[in-house]
């Protein structure tokens, strides 16, 4: 991640710097060009840095969690600012500073929860281990009598014993992650976790030979009373919400709140900025979108956070470490996999989502396999020029651009080609978004891309039949794709079927920079698409 920051724009993390105050000028919050936030930070002296580090365990050579390659990045570079205070003026501040968030506390937000102190603690250990335990499939009336020699731990298993549960799963480089119950957080040492796990797996052997990392987790649930203040200072990740790690949703959701982008050329950079928020802040900062767009972060992530906490509450009830149920937890995890993986998150009606019932309403029946508000699914298609198979989802990167997908239907028919040309004519009007962006000295290609997916014959359809203005100045050779069995007779192309779209008439789909579907309409509804886009642009 640090290397990615350097590649992005030579950025580096400043070590030994702490925030001490934050102030928002309320008279400036509605001016998108104003640096409305003042952040005061202190560059710690060597003595202050040493004192502040006392409460942290710093790995030493030979310790667990010691990664030699990381060490150069941990060292603070001499800047000459040591012992001084600095004032930073900013348009926006994003607090990704964890469950003990200083930003959240400085804003005066509450951290609300319902666990009432009844926390269940568990320990995690990434290690090398040997065992003679294996998962067995038990058949009625037949217990296994097989024995195994002691060998490196492989595969995954869940062990239930005397109402307690433990388990292990494989990690990279031959590591195994073991998870087990703890009496308290204080027991989260490598020795205590390994000892507890050995007791639960007995009479089988389980011997830890090398420890790479250990950690502790709990079942606390907390949500900040707000996701932002004046749409100028935002909270993401654990600063916004904490919950149990059940089903592995922690990083999934934090990254969905963590991705930013280079505004061109499909280059992506994982940061602690938010996947939902990053492109919105960038669009406002670059003068592409009005500041009102930022309110959708509170609406969309607030709604999703509520669903996340509700999901965690239900799952924890049936999958807690003290009274575990295979059937109950398996059923809930399976049913909610699209949500817990974040691939199935669906946003509700709003400025950037046009569902039925809104002032500009989508027509979801035109694409029954695509859900307005959810992420655009992928199907296998073929490139029109070469017939090479392509994952359509890979053509819609999270690079800060909206994508207009023209499902052009059967372009072999003149009347269908005429309908697509009408789309181009509307996009060329003086009031169209492309012309508005040019008036603000913004290249439309930096904000939008157009993809065409048709079902006609490649022998009967030429890319030159399509108006070049449809592609906003980009190269149409890389923007036109086909869903037709004639391309590869040995396999089926069924993208239109998977998307639930009529192969003859097609439709329009507008996808946001974070790949969530914003609008579905007929080809004749391009004017409605224009109006919807206009609300998100200056």
C-alpha cells in the first residue's frame, strides 16, 4: 500500500505526527472551493515519540509479527519539524483512525452500541503447526478408525467440544490461522491461544512450531452517531462502525466505506479513503460535481451500516463462541453471502440512485438481471473487432468515471441502428453533460466512458456504422462488444440472457464510478439519463 502511494504521486506517510485540534468554519461549508477545515497537528519530539510509543508493542527481530521488509517504513524521517505545531487548511478531512478514533471524539459524535458490556472474546493466531487431526465425514453408525501421522496443518476445520468452538483455516505461505475462545482479552497472547486450542482439539495433537501474528477480537457493536459533519469531515471504517469479525465482514465493509482512484487510465490505488466516498470527494474537489453529492455518503453508508449491525447481531446470536451452531450459522452465512462479501450491497433511492418511485424512475423490467442500486454484475462477452472473449465487468473499472452502457440490441436491423443513433444525437445537444463539462474545461473522457454491447452479426455490423460522437471522443474500437453465439460456436455467449435484456431492443444502463447501477431505461429514455446525470454535475 505504501509503495502504491509512492507510485501514485510520490506520497509518503509522515510518522510521529498527532492531530490535536480540528475546527470547521460553518460560514464556508457550502462553498466547494473553500478550505473550511482547520486541522492542528503536532510533530512529536524524539522524547514525546518514545513516550507515546510505550503503550504499543514494537516487534523486534525474532518476535512474532516481525517483518524485516516492513522495518524501513516504520522509521520516521527527519523533517526538521520535530517538536513543532503545524496548522493545515483543508477542504475535506477523512478520519480512518480506527475504533478509538480521535476524529470521531473531536467532532463530538457518540459511539452508540447495544452490547451492554457482555463481550465475548476470541483469539486469533497465524502460525506454522503440525497435527494428526483431520476433518472426518461421519456416516450413521460408522465412526472413523483411521489414524494419521503428524503433519503440517492443511485444509480447514471447525471443532466443537463441550459447548465451545475453535477452528482453523489455511493462510498464505504455509501458514494456518487458528481461532478459539478466550476468557478475556488479557489472554490474547500466542502462548494462551495455542494452549486453549490444544485443549479443545485433544486427544489429537496440535503443535505450534512458529508464530507469525496474533490478535484478539470481541463481539462489541458500535456505530458513530453521524458519518460526517457538514459533509466536510468524514468517518470511515472502524471509526464509523465496529462489530464482531464473524463472516469476515470487517475489512470488506471498511474498504467499501477503502478505495480511491487515479482519475484516468484505469490506475487504481487502495488507500484508507472510502470506495463509496473517494470518487465523490474527488469530483467535488475537481469541480466536476456540486458539494451536495457528498450528502449521499451519509445516506448510503448510514443505511448500509445499520444493515451490517443488524446482520452481525443475528449471526453472533447463532454463531457465538460459547454456544455455536453449525446449521444456524451456515444457513445465515450462505443466505447473506452477497451482503457479507459486499458484492450484493444495494443502495436506496437518492440523488445518485434512480429507482422506481423517484422523480426520475428506472425501468427495471428492461434488465431483470441487473438491480438498480446494486453493483453491476459481469457476463462473458466478445470484443467486436477480434471476437476475443472478455469479462464485461472488467471493462467498468472503478477509476472515477461513470459508464454509459448501451445495450444496442440487434444492430443488424436498420431500425435498431436508428434507435442507437438517436442516443448519440441527444448526447450531442448543447445542454448535454459533455458540452457542460467542456464549458468548465473538463474533458468528458475523464468523467464518462461509453460501452456498446450488441447482439448482431459481426459480419453485418461495422463499428463505422455507429456515430463517433457516441464514444465522447474515445477510440470506438475498444468500446464495442458483441453477445452472439456466432463469435465462438464452441461456447455460448449469454450475456443478454444473464442480464435479462431483450436481445432485439436492448436498453440503457448508467453505472456510477463505484460500479453501482444508477439508472435503467429504454434507448429512447436517454433524455432522462441526461437529466439524472446533470444533477450529479456542476
